[in-house]
């Protein structure tokens, strides 16, 4: 995309015009003042995209209970967790032996406590999918539940 601003006495009009062949949008908010937005040719965009690498991020998908819009929220990558601490956490949370926990590979990701909808801007608390159901076996109320 390329934006050009032009002042021309011959452009005495107000509005917008899309030139499909030139892939150009002309917007004239005031007589004689024209903003010209040119889309780059699709072939150029495709060539640039083929040379560009993107980084993928772990994310959670959730639907807003207020407006129903699908949202994506990045997971939180903790600062560095030491290997022995990781093994200890795996043993504690999943009941693995030391050898089983040491054999696990991957990264730790945490979910945020709150998420905000991109469409309606409402903020919601998140739930832990591994947490036991309230009132069920092994349920221990959190501070906010007490």
C-alpha cells in the first residue's frame, strides 16, 4: 500500500472512488484535497510473502459470552523455569515419577487470568481446564471462592 496526498484545483469533488483496474482508492474529504491509496499488485505481494517468515505464538481460542465473537489470546511464556523445578512441577501436578517427568520435553505456557473481547471490550475471568469442578472430589476453594 502506498499513500499519496495531492492538492489539485481540478479536483472539486467530495467523496470516495475505487478504481478497480488500477487498484487505487481516491478519497476527497475536502474539495481539491485528495488522498490516493494504491494497493500493490498481487504478484508483488505474493513474492514478498514467499520471502518472509512469521513467528507462530501459542494462543487460546475463546468465544465472547457477551457478543459471541471468536477471540484469540496469546498464552504467557513464563520467565525461565529451571529444569529441576519443571520436574518437580510435573511430578506434583500429574503424579509422574522422576524419570517420567525428566523425559518430558516442551515449553511451559500459562493462560492469562483475564481476557478482553476485541469486539465489545468486555473483560472476563478465565477458568483452568485442569481445575476440579467446584464441589467435586479434590476441590479446594481458591481465595476468591471463600
